C-alpha cells in the first residue's frame, strides 16, 4: 500500500471510531506530518485522496473537516407511479393539529415549516413598523385597497429582477401571505369539479385548500433532485382535461429541489401547448444556499399564463402576513376576488416590509440566513443518518429549510407522529402530502432550528423509527 494510503486509512479509522466526528477539524497537514513522521507531500496526497472519497473537506483558510455522513437521497419515482385518475382529497384533522401545535412552546417544531424566530429581524422590523406609522399616520390606519401599497409593490418588482422577471408594480397585488395568493389564483381559474395537476408530494395546506374549493387533483411524481416528471406530466395532459397546474419549482416544499432553467422552460412550453395556466409558488426562492437566485417560470411567460405567488413568511416574519401575486392576465379577476374576500391586506406590515426592502437590509439579512439554514440542513441530515435505520434516505435541499426523510417501507409515519408527540416532538407525516398512500413511510422535518435540543429530538425520533421498523 502506498504510504499516503496508509496515512489516509489512519484518518478513516479515527473517523469511524468517533475520535473525529462529522464537522470536526482533523489535524493540519503540517501537524500530521510531524506526528506521523511522514513528509508534508505525503499528507497532502492523503488528504486529497480523502477529499475525493468525501471523508474530509477543505475549508478555505481554516483547514480540513470531517464531512457530514449524509444518507443517500430518496429514490427516483418511476414514470408508471402516477395515479392517472383525478382524486378527491379528504380533509385531514391531522393537518389542523399540526398547524395548532405550532403555537405550543413546549414542542420541538419539526412539523411546520416555520423559520427560526431568533433569525427574524424583530427589532429592526418593530422599529420600522412604528417609524412608518408615524411617517404615514393617515395611510397606516386606512385600507390599502388592492392592489396594495405602491412602495411595496415597486420594491417587489425591483427585487424580482434577480429572478429574471420584468414586473411592473401594477402587475402585482399584495395578499395575506402566499396562502391567500395561491387561494385567489385557484379561485380565479378553477370552478368546483375541475381538475388541477400538481407535483406530489405537495405542501399539505395546498391540498386542503384544493379540497375546500371542491377541486380534484392529478398527482404527477417528482424527482427529489430534478422536480416534476415531465414525461408523466405530458401523459396526464394528453389523457385528461386539466384546468391549472400548481407547482413549487424553487426549493420545493417538501422535496427541496430547484428545477433548472431548461426544465422550467420545457415545463412552460408543455403546459402552454395544452392551454394550462401555471400557479407558481416561489416562497423559498430567496433562500438559496449557494447565494444564486434561481429564475422563476414567470420569467419566460410572455402571455400572462403564469400566476406567480410568494411572500415574506420564510425570510422575514410569517406573522406579518405580507405576500403577493403577479397574476398575469388574471389581474382583474384576482383583484375583484381579493376585495370580496377581505377587502385588503393590513397596511402597517406592508409599510414596514416596504421600508425594510428600501433600506437595503433585506439583501444583507438574506445573505446571513441562507448561510445558517444551509448549515442546519446538513446538520439535521447528518443526525438523521446517524440515528435513523441504515436504509433511511434524506433529500439534499439546495435552499429553504425542509428536509424530506424516506424511512424503511414498513414504518408508518402516522404512528411515528403519535409516538413522537408523546415525547414533545412534532413531525409532518408523509401521508398528508398526497391523496395516495405512497408517502406513508416518509416524513418532512423542519430544519430551521438546530441546537442540543434538536439533536436530542432527532435521536429520539431515530429510536422510535428503529422500534417501529423492527416491530412491524
Ligand atoms: C410552499 C409554501 N407556500 C406557502 C406557504 C404559506 O405561506 P404564507 O405564510 O405566506 O401564507 C408555505 C408555508 O409553509 C409554504 O411552505
């Protein structure tokens, strides 16, 4: 065995025995060369060898660190998997319970995809809330009639240029979060009994919303890395009359993938050929770990067929309820619906978010939280790899903070939910992300938080999953 391989195997041995844990620094090249009495070049070659095998990774100006032990990503769905008949959704009490648990301070919040409150720029937002109310006393207490505050709409239009979108402020309507934006879009396009095409698994609140509107869904399988299966979508569109398509192409909830530009363009072309408008949810678009802002499908929309929805719930403050929609040719209809449903979105939070964007604080804030969430996703995936059964697979999100975990096939995520809750932990069971039972052995974890307590919670979940997997 060449000398560098002997050196490398010593490091592998130390990592396997837990002397060096994932994320920890290994000795510097110079130190190891002194300790093992080998040349600096031998250690350099050994470290390059270990880097190729993803045992260690170099961090510029810092040294070499043990790589996280990330489990394999979930398997690719087969094209034959889609349920090719539109399905009716049943309302789930479990969804309401998970949403209710969000309010409980005693529960470890892995169930709802909420940001870490300690990363919300509360002090700055509160200052802006009161300074803007003083600056615009009359406006701040009056209705901000649809389309909503012009300063905010101008800022959103400017911001979305980074996503390849040329929007005019008058193309945008401010809504109560992205939820209302999607709800208004569904109401504008579909009527009860219509069929909607979606990528599955889908963020569960949208499934409940679709159910409440009396719509049916055609679930199209999604690759955990590339997004919706375009071949399966084409087959579905050829076979069925579909009214609209609802998708989350950037840092999807729950799978975390970001569709590349080529696939986004192909998707839009395909839907256009079948005259199907797209409801595009871009709520996580600003949360790319690499810092590169992905494009939105809307960027290639020349005819107003894409209804782009988003909000500041993941990046600033979910409780402010500031979202928006750029509804293309459905502008009039959405504006009327909005007026009918709740007249307007609260004014003070619109003023504060507009000021946050104007003052330049938003970009700085994004840079900081993207880095933190990127690190936490890896920490949680690593802990799942450590504590869950070895067949477990987890996604590799490139942004956002949702982690999708595929457990051994015999583990029932609903049973896991009940047992975990008794220990003070919530998870989002896979079943509520689909009308089928395909994801019953999956869970979505909120990786926005990371601490000693969350590591304990992942370890506890792992123990329960191991038991469930052995007992069934
Ligand atoms: C993909 C997605 N869209 C929309 C929402 C709801 O957003 P909002 O709070 O802005 O209504 C969420 C919240 O978790 C989400 O994950």
